[in-house]
């Protein structure tokens, strides 16, 4: 096994609590902690490594489901075309759909708006044995809400504290939380949105409304920087994943999830007593 056998260091992507975040300093096309073996192409070796990680993730998720006492929450945030859907599709390939659920948070409905912003979020947190992926999340309430001025600043600013406390409560109650920001460049977003226009099988994905956040790119980057810096904690850390290269993005996300689940030190529940002598009657 080469350098990447087990050498991928997810700490390189983690945002240490209390540290500043400067997205312009993180190259979205970079591949931190990755180096292919001599003579092997990145993509080729990454594909082999990803296949191995997919197997490990599948095994860990079976264990999570069988043990039915741990709960795992994965928060996914990105700019439009940042690769949230592709990541979910590829990284969770092969896991048992009974134990895995995706919760997507769109523009709030009337009843959702009539409640506090965490109301709809709390309903979707994982139960025992579940792994839930948030495709967008409560972070929209300090991102789009901030950039588009949907509530006054003093109101969204207080939310950093609520979010930290809310996530601490979830962690205290047994939920393992991992937060992932897929970091793409403005040019990569242009390329991907343009593809949605020119490739017929991608036309359905094109949404003219995505051009509004694109026009406010810098404001969004600033909102992400502050939200991530204010809410990365030991128990609910943020990881910034350079995501221009899909092979690296999938690999890094898989590494983060596998290492996090391995950290739970799960084991299969004990066998019922006396089964050694039992034979199923004909
Ligand atoms: P895709 O386009 O890949 O299907 P998506 O996550 O972009 O997935 P959309 O329905 O296109 O889904 O967009 C969801 C929209 O809802 C985003 O523009 C997002 O900013 C917005 N949204 C999510 N949560 C909130 C919120 N709390 N307040 C206001 N807008 C929100
Ligand atoms: Mg969209």
C-alpha cells in the first residue's frame, strides 16, 4: 500500500475551534493530504482508494444500524452546483437505505416560517441507528438569510450562539455531528452552470434563480467564512473540502466519514444467550 494507504489526514481540512477562516487562501482545486504513488495517475489511484472506503463505510453503517444506539448527522453546505447531490450519490453508494436518510432544506414554507428557524431542523435529526444527511441546513439561516437581508442583522447574528448551543445539546444527547463545506471556485461554478445549459440531460438542473447568489458570490463567501468560524466546535467540527476536483471531494468526504464512524468504536450487539445449541426446526 502506498502513501495513501491510511495516510490521509482529515485534520488538514478541519477548522479548529476559534480559528479564523479565509476561503480565498484555500485553493478549491487543491488536494490536501493526497499524493498518488509513483507512476500512478491521481484519478486512477483515487478510484481504487474510494472503492475501498465505500466498502468500509458500508460496513460501518451496517454496524451503526445493528447497534442502534449511536446517531450520526452529516451537514452538507455549498454554493449552487457545489456538488452536494453528487457527493451524496457517490459517497453513500452501497449503504443500506433503511438506515440512511437525506433531509433537504429548501425555501421555508408558510408553516415553517411561522415557527422559529430550528423547528423544521430538529424534526429531521437522526434517531437511534440512523445516519442523516442534511442537504442544506440551519446554516441557511445565517447564509442566504444574511446575504438577502431576510431578517435584521441583530437577529441573524444571535443565531451563531443558538446554533452552537443547539448542536451541543444534540451532541450531549448522543448525536455525532460532522459539517462539510464543499468549496468550489466561482469559475468552476460558471463551468458547471453553463453545462446545465448546454448538455440536454442536465437542463433540468438549471435554475435561473441560481444566478442571484452567483452575483453575490463575495457576500456569500464572507457569510460562509463567518458562519464556519463561529460554529466550528470540538463536538461539531466543520471541514472545508476543496471541491473543484470531484475525485478528491468524494475521497476526502469518504475519509472524513469513515474516520468519524470508526471513532465511535462500535461493535455488534451481543448474541442472544444459548443460541449456540439452537437449531431451526424443519
Ligand atoms: P438543487 O438545485 O440541486 O435541486 P438545492 O439545494 O439548490 O438543490 P433548490 O430548491 O434549488 O435546492 O434551492 C433551495 C433554496 O432554498 C436555496 O436557494 C436556499 O438558499 C433556499 N433556502 C434554504 N433554506 C432557506 C432558509 N432558511 N431561508 C431562505 N431560503 C432558504
Ligand atoms: Mg438549486
